[in-house]
C-alpha cells in the first residue's frame, strides 16, 4: 500500500519529542531509519549546473562512515521551489515505490528550516523549527505512516543510488562515493556530482539529497537543502572564422531560445571594431557582436560588444578554468558557485567594446520586451590563426548558452 | 638552538613504517580518531590579504557532542622541505593507517609544523613560547599547533580557535574560554584570521585538525595541506580626473617592488599626464588611460608587460569565487612581444583593454630593459579595481595591487 500523510493529521503530532519517540527499530531499504547527523553527515550546499536535457547536481560531503552506500537524490518534476511553495496547501499521495524509477520519500521527513517547509508540505509534513537553520540543513525524522492522502501525486525519482550499479538516469559522468581500501580519505568527501539525464528543456525540477548507510540501505541522513533548475538548450556551438576588419553578429531570440550567426560584415567606421570606440549601431536589441580589432596596431585580436541600443549587456568572467572535477583534460566554463551576476548594474554599459583573448567567458543579461531578464554565456575558445600575419583569419570555437528560466543565475555547463 | 626532525615520512610506504596503536589520549598527547568519529576540515584555502596578513578558510560538518574547535598547524617551508617531509600540497596528512593505527611518521610532520621556538620551521611569534613539556623529540600528536599562551598559567591555550556565529573561527587568545563543548557546532564554511604577520616571499603551509573531548582527541588532518607565498600589498589608491587624451601611470613595478621590500609599499602617485604608453615604453609597467571624450577607461602595458582579466569578483581578493576558483595565473609560455598573439590569454605589450569595476587582473611583467625576457623572469602581480567610472568627460579609478616578491610564482 502506498503510504500517505495528511498535514491535518500530522501537525498536532509532529513535535520533535513525539517524532523521536517513534523510533524505527526494523528499518530496511524500503523504510529506512533516519540517522542522527553525528552518525551520518547530511549532504551540504546542494547546487545545480544547468545542462541541455540534463542537470548536474553538486554537493559537499563529509561521509566517512564505514557502511556508506551512496546518496539518494529525490527529484520533483515540473515544479520549482517557488512552485512548491505556492502548492504547499495541496496534499499529494506519496508516489510509487519503485527502486530505480519512481520512488517515495520513504518515510516522512521533517524539514529543519522553515524556509523549506513548503517542499515537505507537499508530503503532508510541517517543520520542526527548534533547531537553527545554519548551513541550510533540515532534519529528517521518521514519522508514522498514515493513509488516504489527497492531492496530486508527485513523481520523485531516486537516482545516483550507487555508482557501481548505475541506472538509466545516470551516465558515466556520475561520480559519487569512491571507497579506497588503502585510504580513508576517499569515502564521500568533498564535492559529489550526479548528472541527471533525460530531462526536458524548459521544465522545472527540484531536488534534495540524502546520504545512505548500511548494506541494506537501511539508514538515511538528514536531508540537504533544496535546489531547483531548468534544463536549457544549446543555442550555438560552432567554429567561426573571424575576418580582418569585419564583424559577425550573433542574434539571440529570448522567446524561442535561438541564436543565429550572421554573415561576416565589414566594420563600420568609428564603431564596434575599435576598443576605444562605443558600438553605435542601432535597431539591434538582441545582438552580440564579435569583431576583429580594426585598429592599426592590433588587427589580430577580437572585440566583443553589444549595441548602445541593445537589450543585452555583457560582463567579462575571465578565462575558462579547468575544473578538477571534470574528466582529465576537459575544460569547464567555470565551476559551481560561479553563477551569473544577478545585478544588472555590474554589467558593462551597452555599447562598450571589450578586447577578447583566447579561452574567454562572458556572461550576458538579456531583457525581453516584457522586462523579463535571462542570463547566459558566450564562450570564445582557443584562437587558431591561418598564418602569423596579423591580418590572417582566426577561427574560434564559439558557444552560446542561455537559461530559459527567467532570472535563473545558475552555472551553465560546458557544451 | 633550532633543529629539524629529519625522519622522512614515506606516505606510500605507510604499512612498512612503525605503527603505534593508541588506545586513549590526553590533552598533552591526544588520540587521533577516525573521521567517522570526528569529521576533519576539508577544502582548506588561504586568502592573501597582503603584507603578511592571511585568512584560512575551510569547510566543516562538526556536529559531534564533544566538539571543541580547531587546531591550526603552520610552518615556513620550501617545496624541498615538503618533499623531504613526504607532504604533497593539496593532499591530507594521514595520522592513521588503513587499520586505524597511528602513523608514527605523522608525528614527525607535526613536529616540523610545531609552533615552538626550537622548531626551525615555526611560524613567526614563537619567541615567548617555550613550554618545556612539549619537546619536539617527544613527537606527540599535540606537537603544539598555533596558539597563544594562557595569561594565568603560561600554558598553551588550545584549541587554536573556536567557531562562533557568522562562520568565524575565533582565536582563543590568552584567556581560557569556558564555552560548553556540547554547545559548539560548525557547519559550512569557516574563516580564521592568523594573528601573526608572515614574511613576504617565503612559502608558508598550513593544515587543520578538529578537536574534541577536552583536547584528548583530534581528527584526521584537513583534506589539504594549503600553501601560500605572501605578497606585498599597496594601499587602495584612488585616481580621479582622467580626462580625454590623458593617463595615469603606475610606477614601474620593479621599482615599486623594491620600495615595498625596503620600507613598505609607498603611496602610489596619481598624477595625470598626457604621456602615452606603448610596447616599447620602459619607464612604466601599466597605466590607466582615456583616449577620447566618449571612451572608456582602459589599461595599457609597456615593454615586457602583459595583462589578463580574471573577470568579475565583487569582493576582490577575498571573494569566495576568487579564493575557490583561481589557483594561479596562467603561465606565460614562450613569451614573444612580436607574435600574433600571446599564450595563456594574455594581451600583448602596448594593447589596451577596458578597465571594469570589481574585476581582478593579473599583470605579468619582467624587466623593461630586457629585449626578450625568459618566461621564468616574469613576475605575476595582481590588481583589483574596486571602482572605475567615467560619469562625464573624466574617469575615476580605485585599485589595489598585490605584488609578488619572487619571479615565476604565478600562485594566487
């Protein structure tokens, strides 16, 4: 039978002391105990990396427990954290309990921080707020199953269960617990990653993670914070030849989420192709321009800009960094935590022309005609000159990615 | 008399080394416990605040009932010293082997990182620190982490610091703190400001332990042995009134570096002039300039100097992203001022790049009178622009420099 919980039934009973008194003594993988955080460290600082039809989860771990098995990742499809907050009055049933596909949250969970009450509210749970919200943690404690749930069932997929037995939701990119018998320093320490594939671009997803203990998966930790994200399509990824004294426009469409590379065009006078001059083009609100420096001294380098009348603003984020968590030799645009800068005032003024050197990343903020802001990145990889002549064509892999969700500042994965 | 402990720690041969099972500990020689029993700090990073002032940052998840705080170990050591000790930067020091037995050689490492006057590698400030009960030769796991002497008893006041609100690990100072251990937890990121002033240009390395049970138990070491070579820092300088066709030149970095080493970094002059800079300029390393009325403020470098933008860091050199993401500047490889482009994403000498507020740049520079310096001759100096604005026909800029004492040290 599918366990369900009603808020009205639970609210009077979910005091911390009562919950503690319930104590599950016969836990198993289908109905695990909740370990104290001293016994099983919960995942910390869960963040997401937006990909195309995928989302990568990253969290910090301090798991050295002997019988650490891995992590449960729970996912709700079609709802952001804000959506969940808005839906918190509804009381859904628990979803089906199926090992690798749709799983329940097992037993009920009590959030530690009231900020996350809404998530658990969907499962008929209210928070115990007697503990601090430090670190974004919230406690999970076992509660008694009840029945006759109401509301809309929520799909909660259970993934990244065990890297030794990846399921269809995971690829080889999954990195989780790596036990090493010769060292106790490689248990579940540092940043853990889990790539969730097969998602739908433009759809919201919300996640939480717990650590799992015991050969029968019979204990789970307090949960992580919540994190949500929306997969976004790749807009542009191709080698582009930039010709001396010419520029090319990349036209973004913030409604249909496309990026179109224009034809190579001769530089206009005193604009766009000179680092000391503003881009004075007009009527091109959604264009990013990549140009060859038309100055006499440095015709070999590139310049990037938006028009003075643009609805796009740029911000240099420096060189691409090699992410030690990626596979060897893979360059990631940036690592988690380096999100887009939400404050539009920090971006370059429209019309600013900026010099570009190889392996550079620029954030952009695009504001549509309804005033909705979205963030993205343009990445200019290594420069390959046709010759050593300063007027030689240079070919640069040029990539554009953009969040489809308004105001989403999440890190974007490399294409 | 100072001496060093010469026993080499061979990490990979840990099983062949003497192993000593410790059944129990006391505060003078604590027991090292597994990370299952006491979570050790992870992701140790160092923030260079300039002129020998640093912060340590690490991540924690210490919910243990008897958790008390952290012990910080530091030493002034070269890369050769680290090799001799068997230490690898970025990796932990193992106090226990796979069987849970104490690794005897780890005691030697701790002795070399002891905050004791007789230790030749000790951090500054050990002159009044001569507790007889902590002989280095005893090789105790306690081996004196960084601390102050308790005023009342002249004993080491440990742990080094205790977490308080706001992610701060508060130095215990000279007065014993009576906080109940059960009331102390530490979750997330912790920052600790080392009270001592370090020597510029000499590498200093640190690691951290968690402590519980009245000092009788210590954790495994932090996941990283983190190192830094402290840099000189100039005061934040503001230059205003950069109008069309004018510029403000910073002093030749070589001259500035020498002045910093001699009398402390001088105030940087902010005189505006019309003198242009080019790839052959030898009396300036870099300057701010504004070509025309509607132009942005730009950087340009002189001979044998190149710039790379690291992008936006709202909180400058202390920004979490900078500390966590940027390990070092890209190395120049085959520097050639006449090439079509410079490797590593650097500009070429003489090129202008736009100056932006809240951005960090690295300026690689060598002697300006050398025709083609070797890559190893370049200094990697850092500049944070905290303000850059051209509200009308003139521009203002505020910035701070971190200057490396040694060439060929691109580390952050």
